C-alpha cells in the first residue's frame, strides 16, 4: 500500500510513502515511483529506525526535502512518536527532524542534496513567466528565483528537474535548503502555484527546511 501525503497549497504537492516495501527490489521500487508519477516516492524499510530510500520517476536520490519532511510527519502520525532522526540509505549522514510551531522540519548536510543550479532572475514576474524547459534545453536541474521582498527574506521560485524525470517540482525542499545555505539567511520561498517552503542555514555545511503536511489517502500498489 502507498500512503499519499501532501504539502497543502493552491496546488497540492503529493508524496507517495510505502511503509512496508518488503519484497520490492530496486527495479520494482523504481517502477512504482514511475507509475505513481509523483516528484518523489519514499520506501521505508524500517519504520522504527526511519531507514528509507527516495525515488523520483527516473532515479534514486540521496536527499530530498519534501519527501523527508512528509515521511517524518507520516511516521509520527502512524507511531504516535516524534521522529528525531531519518536515515536515507544513500545519504552520507543521518538527517535530523523536529517540529516547530506545528511545521515539520529536517536538518541535513547540504553536500547530500542534488547538484542544483540556482539562477537569480530580475523579479517575481520573470520567475512566473519562465518556460518549462524541454529535453536538451537549459535549466535541467535548476531553481530559478527572485526576491519578492529581500528585507523580509521572501523569495519567488520555480524548480525544473527534467534530469530527474520531473518537468517542474511544485515545492522543492532540497533546492530551497541549498539556496538558504548559499545566501546564508532564513527564507520563505513561494514555489510553483503557491506552495510555501521555509528554509534556513544551520551551521557550516548544514541547512534546514520545513513545512506543513496533510494526509491524502491510501492506494494499492
């Protein structure tokens, strides 16, 4: 069974989480992620230890913000216990998790994030008007962004990740985590059609990303 959670917003951003993937090998997990077609699908091999794998429709990732925030929230809901540590098996380090003001957060090594390019545009209108790139065009793993209110740390952004099988990611936590680290300041980032992600630096080599999560049903594999 696949539990679907989402980041609430004007356009919901679903995440698939398989809490009992016993018997599914790597190829089968990748096939499930491709069939679901979500930006990411997580397979949790050990709920108590929060040991997991993250797949896009075309590849496995060592780190992704939206899936880890969503999975931390779901495990806490399922077990009745807060999650303090997540263990993505491809990441170089464990990922801390905590709840702050009702939002679920993760703290992770920036080096474990995908190799995002960040392109600053002149203003929010340029971000909103950017065309989704096709194969072979620029911005294959890119967060385009502009200040909406620099003094307040508010950013307008969109994320294109065709290299990972995602034309446009409605709310990309890892790209936001990296941007907060590079700018060295706390950010509130409005993605896609209006999904909000919060990100901030957390010491040398680390950053945090957080948001709110809602349950969106269960589907058969």
